[in-house]
């Protein structure tokens, strides 16, 4: 099994991105692993704090270990962790990476807490992702249009300062990306990404991959993004397939779920191909 760090190094060198696919149901998890295996591509299994609290941190680790027998290059990331004790618990249980979302804190507080988590994680061989300005939206289908004026963009000098002070492994950046799907496609500020890629000394990651212009995603990968998070589009694929299967007469879960798994797997494979 490759380490997650070596996957990121490989992605940076060869200009591709690793997909982080979030899950909160076992069928989604299975679909993500099967897509990774079928395409022989490392995949990150993401659980936000809410998803992890529902699914169970320990259960996620046990299932990751089980699925590593089927496909070894799968990695667990605690996405948008805000509670330091919960983040430490994920690390103790064996998560490969944790995302400390300090976007709601002052820069000073964010640096202080991120530093503490980085020291804790690195001693236990886990990676840490940081965030300076909270990334907007939520992983749902939003009713209206996204207005660019509602977004906050990354400050290059602040990002440099944050990375230097914390020794963080990766940074979730704000370049016009937002969580969820809107009526209009999301456009990225590639010029800002180019500056960040040149000046900020860590891996750069992109949240809010759903509903983003695909040519912008490709440009982002060319310009240093090594990880892209996808959640909303998988939730949509899961729900549409489940709704369709539940209309059938059967009451047998083993007749309902295969098509649901297949639909989510197809969506993950589509993203993996795009990220290459
Ligand atoms: P989307 O829901 O827009 O795919 O974003 C997912 C994400 O960034 C999780 O952190």
C-alpha cells in the first residue's frame, strides 16, 4: 500500500488529482472502493464530522481495513473537523488524514489550534489539511443561483503565513469553489490558484467539486490541485437510484442495493477519469 503522502506527491508531479468521495451509508462506501479498484486509482473516503458521527469513526476504520483486502489504496479523511477532541479520536482510531476546519476562527486562533493538531497527527503518522477562510455552501442542491459576490477569496500572503506557522500538509483553498450544486455552474479563479501554487509550500486541495465547470477543474489540476472533494453529486446519484429501486415490488434489500451501488460507482468512476 502506498502512503497517502506519496499519492499526493505523485499527483503533484504528474498533474492529476485524487478524488475524495464522501459517504455516510455503507452502499456509498462500497461503491467508492469498487470504483477505485476498477480504475486502479487511489481514492480518499471522506466523512464530515456529521457523517462520521452518524456512521461511526470506529466502524469507518474497521470497514476501511476490511476493504483494503479488496483494494489497498483507500484512505480515510475526517472532513471539516471542528471539534479538536473528535479530530484526535479519529487520528487515534487510525484515520489517514484529518481536515481541521478553523475557518470560523481568527487567524491567530486557527494557527494555534492547527499547530496542536499537526503535532498530534504527525506523531501518529496522519496528515492534516487546514482551512483559513470558511468555504461557503453545503453539500445539497441549492435552490438559487450562486452569486460570486457572496464568496471570500484566499489571501496568498495569509496562506503563506498559515502554512509556514503550522507545518500543515495541505490547504483547502478558496478560489471561487463552494459546496453543493447551484443553478449556475461554479467557476474557479485560476489566476489566484497559480499564485497560491507558486508561493504556498504545501499540497493544495479543492472542496466543493460538485457542479463545477469541468474545464475549470481540469485547469485547476494542471495548476497544482492534488485532491478534489465530491459529495453532493454522489448523494444525488444515491438518492435517484434508491428512489427508482424502491418503486419496484421487491422488499429484499439484496435486490434493491446492487443498482444503487452501481449508480454511485458509475459517478465515482466518471470523476476519477476527469481528475486524471
Ligand atoms: P460538494 O458537495 O460540492 O461535492 O463538496 C464536497 C466537499 O467539498 C466536502 O468537503
